[in-house]
C-alpha cells in the first residue's frame, strides 16, 4: 500500500476507511458489550503481527492501532489467513470472520486458496462452523482471488477510495447483522 491512488497513499486511504468502520463497531459494541475485534497486519515479507489481539472492543485503542499502520514490503496472504484462523480458534466463537484488505497478490508462503481449503476441511472434520472469509481487493486484480471465491470466500473489489469505503461498510453490516446465535458459543 505504498503506491498512490488519486494522489493519496493507499495506506492512508485504507486507514481513514478503517477508522470509519470502527465507528460502526463502536455503535454495535455499545449495544453488544461482548463484541470482540482484533487487528492484524503484514510486517515484512513473511510475518503477521497482532496490532491488537482479539479482545473486547476498545474504540480508542483500535483507532490508535489503525493510525499506526504503515505499508510494508511483501504480501503474505496465505500466512495471514492461517494466522487469523489460529487466533479465532482461541476465542471459542462458533462463527468467525476474517476480513482481509489487500492491494496485492500473495508474495510469500503458501497460497491463500491452499490455506483456506485446509481450514474448511479442518472445520468440517471437527464439526465447526465454516470461517467466513472476506477479501477486499483494493486497486488490484480481482481475478487473482477467484480460487478463494470458489472455496466460499466473498470477494469485493475496490478501485477507488470511495469504493473502499462502500465495500468496507457493506462488509461490516453483513458481519454486524449476523444472527446472535452465530456470534459466539
């Protein structure tokens, strides 16, 4: 997200859009105090770090963490999906959501489709609910993500800052409107 789109760094567009989404979560969390959110980011070529591990929603903390995001080299999409699933498994939630915002293709590690296929197979074998994966292809080739879509992921395309805002809003509403029985065990 080092590149520019319409004269602005893509990372700055993404941060601004994510903070707007936190506003939606804030309103939801006020009515649903058990709401938990985590934010993870790429950190170098093959690492994912927890900016904020999955925990009770804390708007100020999450906003500060989003504002601290910087663009890094490398795009470990498969590693990111695997990491997020491991973290979600620790929560005990019956239904889990991974929202992956990327402006590139997998550059290191296992292919994301290979990882998601394994997650789906494991969830089926263990009788767990399927993990809901949402990929937001921000100013990148949407076709690259067809293999994830074939495995049940929902793929969004955002080619501008306005489209990113709209896609994130739509995705957030889908997650927040999920029936309560799917929110946690």
